[in-house]
C-alpha cells in the first residue's frame, strides 16, 4: 500500500446496478418461482414424502452455495486479502440471502420433517443404534439447533454487509478492522454451524449411519460451488457493462485457481471418507455407500466421480482456461451441475433405495427456491455499489498480478 504509483492511479467511481434494466429477468424469476411454489404446495397433498425429499434437496443445494459465499467473505478478512476486494461485494450479496433461506426451511421444520427423519417417530428404547444417539437426536433440540444455525449465519452475514456498506459511505478504516475481528471470531463458529447443520439435515436422514468427515465433505462442495457462482455472476455483470475496468484477467486467474484447488480438495475428502469407511468395514458406516452403490445409483456415483473431479481437473490445469472468462464459465456451470448431482445422491437414495427415480417435484422445488432467491438477489443488487468502492486495499486489488 506504500507504492508511490498509487498516488497517480485513478480509482474507478462506484458502480450501481440498474434494476430497471433487469425488470424482465426479475419478473421471469419471480413468476417462475411463485408458479413452481404453487405446484409444490399441490404436490405436497398428492405425494408428501416425495415433496419433502425434493424440497430438502433443493434447499440444501442453495444453502451450501450461500454458506460457501459467507466462507469466502470470512476468509477474505481473516487473511487480509487484497485481490478479492473487487469481487467481495457479490459474495456478501449472496450471503445476504440467509433470511430467505431460513424462510424456506420452515416447510422442512413444520411439514417435511416426519417424512425425512424416521427417528422422530421411533422410541429410542426399541433401537439400540438410536438409543446411543438419543441425547442428540431429539425433535426439540433439532429445531433449536436449526434456529441457532440460522441466527448465527444471518447475524454474521448482516454484520459484514453493514460494515462494508458503511465503509463505502465514510471510507473509515475502522470498518476493515471490525470486519477482521468478525472474521476471526466467525470462522470457528461457521465451521461448527455448517458441520452440525450437515449432520442434522443430511446425515440424520439415516440415523444408523455416521462419518467423522461429513462436515468437511459438505464444506468442500459449498466452497467449490459458491466460487463457481461468483465467477458466473461477475461474468454476467461484466457482460452488461459493469465492472469492466475493475475486474481483470488476473482476478479470473485467481478465482480459477481457487476453483481448481477446491475441486481437488473435494475429491481428496470424498476419497478419504470412502477409503476409511471401506477399510474399517463397520456396518454402521458402510450403509451410506451400500445404498448408493445399488442399481442406477452406482452409475450416478461413477458419473459424479468423473464429472466432479476428473473433467474439471483436466480443464483447470491450463492457465489459459482460468484466465478466459467464457471458458472458465463453462467449467463453473459444469461444476454446479455436478454439485447438484452430489446433493441429489446424498438425499434421494433414502426415499428411493432401489435406484434413480426422478420426479417432477425435484425440478419444481429447485425452480421455486432458485427462482425466488434470484428475484430477491436482483431486488437488492442495486442498493449499493457493485464493489467495495472505498476499501483501503482497493488500489492493490485493481493492480493485482499473479
């Protein structure tokens, strides 16, 4: 920051998203979301069990993306990163969707839980495996913990957003120091919240199963998918004339490197979890993979391994791919599709153990939550500058090279 060339470097003015130009997109997203939501309501009365699992699948997909976005905000401030100043505002915006996600969790808590979690209707005294976990698997504690997860995630995401926006107005460095403190305190609590949410909402679908690496596995997918969304969002904004003089090839290269790194990390954690469970061969641990190595689920698992790791790995090895917005966006879309498949394989075999059984409610739940979240995101996008216009490390970010 002491570089004398900073004095002559022209800082770009704040850029604001014109919501009027996105009116059609917002209308389509909101309309499609509402129609899909109405169809899901009808679907609940026709096939409540299917709707319960479809809704959890869709909810988890978007929840992990928002959690990953909050992680990148926390990591930015904990490491005092400079390069990410110009893209940080967008992960702040995505993390700002947690209040809406909490609303989308209500159907799971009030309607879907009895269909999703069989342990809620079982007397722990009648099942020794459940009896051993009865201190944790209690409906009251389940809902109380969910309230705690969302309370923390909403509190932290709003705190970062508030300080970041206020710094745009005042330029006061105290907001940077405040966000750094929030990051150091928030990272451990974030890890605990995401891990226990993954246990409560996903692992508890089969109360007989457990894995000590489950939280890290869900985190790896969250960080990877959220970086893919960030790349796509930045490219979408640049395609509409925003951030043209702010985000450069160097920023794409760094985001591409992080995409590559977490692609490898996801594969490492996934393989480690599988290898340890296979090697130990304990029935209570192997049930997860036995169910997903049955019939057509096995084929989807093979597709997941190849598509989630090997294909993006080979593409992202090349520097030119990471630097080229159009090409890295194709890889990002592919990774999101694979993350969607990953969540589907986690949730759906519990309902359909005999094999892959697609249902229209799967797509409708995705459209309902995704459409409405997209509408809410675009509605708030124009309220503040698209990048942190008065961050003390802005110039360093604009001039970053790697």
